[in-house]
């Protein structure tokens, strides 16, 4: 019996005794005198079931991020006010726990993944911590990060024109000895000597996949190395008897599961008898205006080409590429609505070669960086050719696009920034963009062009994706972002999770932008933590969908400032009216953006920043 229960009985006896001794006139007094005693007794008589419910609390919250490696894990530290147990029903085959029960006070559990996650996608689980008397229950969310199914030594290969066997080294935790398949485009299928494939490996039409039609075949792998997860794949490439450089691409896969694919691997091969330009002068440096502004003073865009031969110019191939770029640049809001403010020029540049190898001779010396999507080029020569169209005085206002005569997925922007405290950035930009032919929207030409040229180049926006190899943003990178934001750049990211302190705070507080779900979503400027982006996804994240309002307002500001001159002043109400009206009108041009970045997405090269007056 509890102390309060015992007190209840004693007080009851006392009250009965006093009641029998006191007079009728004192009856009213003792009721008031012993009222607190009655209340205390009643409280003490309450059943134990009405006591405080046990609690569970964790300083860092009830969520965990586990590495894909089964030999590593993450600790969950929490404080309990009672005994507790873990319910792992349904996930015991996926997660392991250092202990599944304990007592009150501070507790630490080590949680590990039981299997390597090599699925190209993070995995999500949850388990429940329950107090012993079942009154306190807390769910714990667990994310298991992913390791790429395949780690390939290089994503770019150059085959001998006479043909050769490529030995490609890969690492994978998956069992591929009997289930390795190849998804490839038609060009790579024509390059591959299929007589050297396993007897059941002849090419066949795989059918319509999520990423477009590919040709699927089985290939053989040889185990190498002592670790057990290293393999060598041999591909016999036939001689290139065509008259042009050919470039094919393929993906390694496990079975027919598209979630188990490698990154795209590219193989290029010169022809045995490659054509080179015969006339380097006649068509070089010619200027054609493809579009003339109808409003304002005109905002200059200059289109150049690298790797285009003399015959590519006379045949119209280069002009076709220019017109495709013109269409792509104005394919998304707000560029669609601002189109009449722009002047677009095409300048021809004749290259001696139409391929991009170490010994290539192209007009702007563009080069692809091995195993990445970065492109380098001769920026000085690019600006020299751009000035043939717009002169030196307009160079700081210009967006220059170098169209690379190659179909691989890549892209990089060189930003020139004026080191002045500005609300609207100043300085030209050079976007290097290949004529990408990927079927996936995220890797398509127009998406790459809008990300690199309009986003980075014109509006001088930061990337909104995070690179898994870069975790928390270091202090020096924070200071760089703050510096650039002072110059009017990178205003689509924030360093504080409070949306009220962001550059898009006014829009986040405006109910008319409710459908955009503006906030501060962690991850951006290539870092996973300490940087925040306005929306879960946008074209500055994974090349899909359109620009979020933080990007749209910077495109609008820069366009109007250049087109209307120094007398123009930004007014928030004017932009919102423009944005809402034209955003609805251009809804068909805003490609749908998935809620999150695809695990198979390969980021483009990060922008290269130069300060005006510095090279």
C-alpha cells in the first residue's frame, strides 16, 4: 500500500471520531477546516495508472543516417524515464542493434545495416522504441546511404582507330558473374565486336525502358584483385572504317533492373581516314543576327561553335545547332516571357578537327575532363570572337554559349564577376555545352543549356545540388558564398535555415507562392549540410523542371537592368505581377520537376569563377 493510500484510511478514522464529539453548530466549521485534508486524501487514493507517462528524448532527434558499409553504423543516444525495448518487426533482416532493451537514464544504441546498399538509391526504414509499461512510444527514422552499384575506373575511353580491346576495371558489391548486362546506344552497338561476347550475349532489342530504347546484351566479367569486388570487363572495338569520329555510350547493369545501372560510360574512336577542314578562312568569323530585340536596348547573347568543320558550316549543320540553342534558351519561364528583350547573334568559327582528343585542333580548344562532366576551353579566344558581334563595350552584359560538336553529357560555365557591391550582378559568362543527345530529360540538351547558360551564366546562380563526397560546408566556402552574394550572385542559396533570413523571404511569406512550397531545404552549392536551397528540386538541382522563384527573380532583374539601363529600378510588386501572369501563361513550358533528385543523376561541372580584370 502506498503512503497516500495509508493516509487516506487514517484521515477517515479521525474524521469519524471528531464528528461524533463536536456539537451541531460546529459541523460547518470542521468541513472547512479539513477540506485540504480531504483533497490530499483523494489525490493519494488515485490509482497508480494515472501517474506521469514515461518519456523518451534525444538531443539530436530520433533519426539516423547510416553508411552503406555494413562494418560501420551510427549511434542513437537518448534519455528514457523508464525501462524500454525496441520493436524491430519486419526490419530485423535489414538492421542490427547493439542492444534492444535497457533502463532509465541515458542510453546509446549502435545501429548498422545488415546488407551493403548498392542500389543507386538511399534506403529508408523505421523502428519503434517503447517504454516497458507501453505508455511511451517513439518512432526512429533510418536512412541507409547508397554506394553506386558500379565504381568504374574511368567514364571516358578512346579506342584506337584500327580497333582494340578495352580493359575496363570496375568495383561492385553485387554478384555480377552471371547477371551482368549492357545497355548501350546504337552507335556503341555498331562499334562492338559481338563475336567476342559470350554465346548468349548477342545484341537484342531490350524494349522501351524508362530512359528510352536501348540495346541490351550480356557480357562477361573476370574477377580480379584480392578484395573480391574487383572485376575486369573486356570489350573488343572494331576498326572505324567510317569517315568520321564516332562516339558511343553504354551503362553496366545487373539483370534488367534499371535501378542497378552504372553511370554512363563513353567510348570515342577516330576514323582511319578522318576528314579535316580544307578551308579555314572563308566562313570563319562571320556574324549573323538570329534574333533582334523588340523591347528595351537589347540584351546580347552570342552563340559560337567548337569542333565544327568547314563543311559543317556550308552544309547548315552549324546553323541547325544554333537554332536549336536559340529555342532551348527561351524554353522556360521567365526567359520565354522576356524573349523580346534579347539580341541573339551567331558567329562562325572553323575548326580543323571535329573531335576532342589530346591532339585535336579545334577553334576554342575545348576539352573534356576524364571521368567528369567538366569542360575547359580558351576563354580569351571565345571573347575575341564574341566581340566580332557585340564589340568590347557590351561584353560585360553578354551571355556567350559555346556549342560543342559532340553528343556526350557534360557542361561547364565560366562566370566573370564584377567585384562591386551590387544587387544585380555584372560580368559576362561563357557556357560550354555539347549537343547532348541523351534520351533522359535531366541529361537532354535543353536542360543542360538552361542550367549552364541561363542559370549559371546569365543569372549567376549557384548549384542547388549536394555532392555526396562533400558533406558540411567549410568556413572558407561559406565566406566565398557571402562574398559572391554581395556582388549579386548565388542568391538562390542561404547559409541559415531560417527562411526569413533568405533572399527569397518575401516570396515565402506570400500566399500566392504557396504552391511552390518555398523554404530552406538543406543541401546546395555542392554541400550536403550548412547550405540551404529554396525548393526541394529545380533545374539548378538536377536539371529537371523549371527555375524556382529565387532564380526567376534574378533572371528578371538582370534582363531588365541591361535592357532598360541604369534608370530602371527593381520593384517587387512589378516582378510579382509579371511572374504570376507569365508563369501561368508559360505553364506548358515549365517541365515537371520530380520531388527529389534522382539517385542516378550525374551533376554537371561546377562553375569556374573569374573576377573582372583577373584571368
